[in-house]
C-alpha cells in the first residue's frame, strides 16, 4: 500500500537541509530503484520553484510500504529527522486514484 509522509520544517531549516540532503536523497533514490517511490519533493517557502534563501517549509513523500508501521519506521529514520530539519512528521495511508 502507498503512504504519504508529510513533514513540516522547523523555522530557518535551509542550512540543516543542505547538510543532510545527500543522505536524504540517497534513501529516496533507493525507494525509486525498488519501484516503490511515487513522488517526493519539498514545499518552497515562496511561490517559486527555486526559493533561494527563503528555503522550504516541509516535504512530501508518497511511497509504497508493507504497512503503516514500516512507513513510520522509514520516516523516523530520515536523515532530515536526525538533523533537526523537521518539526513534525505525519504518516498516512494514501490511495492513488488519478491519473
């Protein structure tokens, strides 16, 4: 089943994101290679695909896991969590409908 991992950043998270990004992307690439990643990306803090120093306010990952507990474990192990990027992380079941 698919799960949405919805994360909210702490204020001024950009320096923390930059430091932890390589390890964060590596985990997402592994999900992609396994065919389990539907989509992933950050929420820009301003209405721009490149927010520059404004940074980001959070992230969304939609991926396939064997259970809600497995998705929560994966989310808890995110390098952004360890680096203090996220103020909160919510994991919810997700049902793809379209396209």
